[in-house]
C-alpha cells in the first residue's frame, strides 16, 4: 500500500491579503487594546477620587507626547471597534453578506473611523482647549 500524496493545507503566506481578513484581525486587536485601555480609565477615576496631587500626576502623564499618542490610539480603537461591531450586528441580522456589500461596508467602516476619530479629537481640543 503506497501512501497517497495529499496537498498540504495552504499556509497564511499563500493567501493574498483581503480586507475581510484584515478587518477581522484588526477587530480582535482593537478589542484587546480597548480592554487594556480600561486600565487607563480606571487610573483616571482613581486619580480623580484621590485628590489634586494624584490627579495632577495623571494629567501630566496624559498631556505628555506618549500620553497623547496613547489616548489618540485608544480613541481610534474605540471608534473602529464600535463601527465594525455595528457592521457585525447587521450581519447577525442577515444583511450585507453579498461580497460587494461586504467590501463596501468594510471600506465605509475604515473611512468613518478615520473621520470620526479626527472629529472626536477636533471637538475635544476645541472645547477643552487641549489636555
């Protein structure tokens, strides 16, 4: 009995990158980042409750360049994860499964995430006058 030569399962390096797989991976990553970002929100609330000196320490950290980058990244991941989650809710309801609709909604999520993140930061710095 000779063993039959079967093809090996295709590896990820063989497949061309697609928006659907990229957005799925990014959705998972943003979920993890959002879970970690809750620690920063908890730090803010604890600092607020602890009083002026502790809160000043938080504000100094948040107002630094790394702090602003982290806050911007957290805001961007929140917006993307929310929009892509709404996209998934439409799929759960049975809408948008056709390939052209999947691609349209994917590009719409990306575009809206960029626009809404920019708008969020514009409004935050217009009203608050900066961190």
